[in-house]
């Protein structure tokens, strides 16, 4: 496993993960003619959209869950922290879901697949995602003082 730097950065693991995400996006496009956006894949898997092609969607979601579990058995996983504030987590989840609906897609659909297709709509969406994320971190860390 690559060493973790003092900043918590794992460049080799990050590069490998990015390559795997890119490969999966290409495979979904080639094999199924679909964009590998997690929001759209999930909507189709639970029957909210799509036309009966839920099998590959469920397999994709199962892979998203199984992959980190399997990798964690082989290498030491990077330590992550998640807030214990459940009401705030629920609000955050609702805000993300609302943003996905308003933006007609998620970060994987727009950021990975849309930008690769040179979509202007995806460029606008990703620019908005990044601006809101940076603003949120600034407000939480510097104005409110939350250790995010």
C-alpha cells in the first residue's frame, strides 16, 4: 500500500481510483450505452426510470459497496470520519438529493462523464458543485468554526 503523507494524501491510491472510475465509466457507455452517473443508475435500479434494465444497475451498485470492503481486507484503508450529528446528516442528504434533482445529475454523471463528452451543461454543473463546496467549507471552517 502506498504510504500516507503527513497531509493524509495518498497520490498513488488516488490515481489508481481515478483510473478505475474512468474505466468503469467507459465500460458502462460501451456495454450499455448509458452514462455512469450514480444518481441515474440508482433511480433506474429502484424502478424510478429506465426500461427494465435494472440487472446491470444493481450489479454496479453492488460493486460500489463491495469494492471498498474487499480492498479494505487487503490493504489498510484510509481513515475517514463521518459526523455523528444525524439530524445534520439528514439535512445534508436532502440538500444533496435536491441538488442532484435540480442539476439533472450528480458529480459522477456530470464531472466524470459529462466533462469527458465536453458537455457545456456539465461544465456549468461541475463549476456550481465546486463553488458551493468551497463556499460551504469556508463558512463551516472560518465563520462557524466547525471542524469539517
